[in-house]
């Protein structure tokens, strides 16, 4: 019943008797770090050992975005064996449980991840989760602090420098961010997060030609990336085309062959791909090329009216309101806006203050586009 102790990729103890369970957990770690398409491999772990706390809580975290109705079963399975779990598993359980709670307290979730990383600094997947949380909280300073906290224990480790580079560039430290991104690229030339960070720096410094050449050389390594990472890296290439005065035809090709085509895949993370698609079309609109992409925007909007991507992410909702309103779908745009206001009213006062600016922007978009 999972009483035997094994160690995972990071060298931390996990209560399980199953080598196959540990192999699935380690495979999941790898998929997270490479932004891979096969993160569902974590669902294999609790099948191999239904009593493993780490397997169940990581499966629950994955399912919260992939298939939320199945997550509670794994949370309960993990909770039922928590007394027998290792100290590492208990720390991961506490941090992840807080993160996926319906009434999540972001500050507490970050505090628990920080404590976890102090005790278990080699767990780079927990660092990745914490950095994603910092990103949505708008706290790059805390993201940078977390990387610094574990850097000594991971100085020669794969993927750490891409995470360092991204937090540095978010803090505006572009020189150090470039150095960190290049260090990560030296360790692993297929590290898409280091590639992405370096492209950010080159864009910021208006080195568009250099950015395009670098990313195009790296693009062959993106075939195994998740739909988000694949389309997001190509989104960056498209912005460099736009800013670097390349032919609009090159932007069209990226949209058609790497973004829209990705939306047609059955395994695409659609909400994240829609975010990249809309983000690119908005940039094209602002740059004065709306006519060239008019039919593509209408085709994209025809999918957005079914509401399946609504209320997943505020940034996506804002872009969806812009797309709906700019293509004449005003009733749908108003419905989405009213839905956001309703959700805002049910949030805590602290979260309301954070999200109020988003509602204000959305409210002002519709009348501007009508005029």
C-alpha cells in the first residue's frame, strides 16, 4: 500500500512501492519543464499506485485545467493517505491544494510554495508553479526572489536559467536577463523558455532582425512543445516581423501555419492558443493592417461566440470583447462584459481592487469600437 520509499528526479523521498509510478512522475516533471504536449502522463502515476500522495496531488493539479470534474477524486485520494506521506509530499500537497482551491488566497499559495522551495530547493516544477502564480499576481520581484532562493542548489541545472532570465526581464534588468538566457541556451539549446526570454530581450532593445534570425533557427525544436508555447514563440516572431518592417505576408504565414493550424488540432490548449491568435490580430489592427486580416478575424470570432473560452482568463476575455465588438458582435460583447462584472461582484474586496482596472478597460472598449 505504498509504504516503500523511493526518490524522484529531484532526489526527494516519495512513499510508493511502484517504479512505474515514479517514472510517470519524473516524465511529468520533464514535460512541465520543456512545455511539452504530454503532461497528461501524470495520470499514469496514480494508476500505478493509487495510494501515492504525490501522484494524486500532481494529477489533481493537471486535471484542474484539463478536466476539472475529475480533480476532486485525486485530491481526496491524496488527503486520505497524507499521514503516511513523506515530508516532501506533504509540502507539495499543502502548496498545490492551496493553489487549486476554489477560494484561493494567492498570497498564502505563494507563501506555501516559498516554504516548500526553502526546504526542497531542487524541485524546479514547484518553482515553475510559483513563478506562474507570480506572473498572474503581477509580482516579478517575488518571482526573481524565488529563483535567487534556489539558484545556489541548481547552478548547473537544466532550465533554471530560463526561469531566472524571465524574472529578470520582467524586473527590467535586460542586461542580466540576456546573460541568463544565453547561459540557459548554452546548457540546453532546446530550452524553449531560455529561447523565449532571449527573444524578449532582443525585442525590447529593438534588435528585431537578430531576434528573428535566432528564433527561426530555434523553431525546429518547438515541434514537441505545447500548443501554447509553440504559438507563443511564433507570436513573438510575428511581432518582430511587424516591428522590423518585414512583409505582412510573413505575418500571415505565421498566423495561418502556426497559430490557426494549431487551433485545428484536437490536442491543442485552445484557450491559450486563442490568446496568442487574438494578441497577434490586435497588434495587426493597431499597425493598420486590419483589412488584410479581416476575414481571419471574423472566422476566429465565429468560434469565440460559443462561450467555451469565456471566463478562463481575464486577459483572454478582454481580447475577446475587443474581437467581438470590432466585428459587430455587440450583443455577445456586452454579455461577456456583464458576466465579468457579475464575477467581480462575488470576489473578495482585495481581488476586486486588483481586477477593477480590467473591468474599466473592457467597459471602455465597446463604445470606442462602436464609434
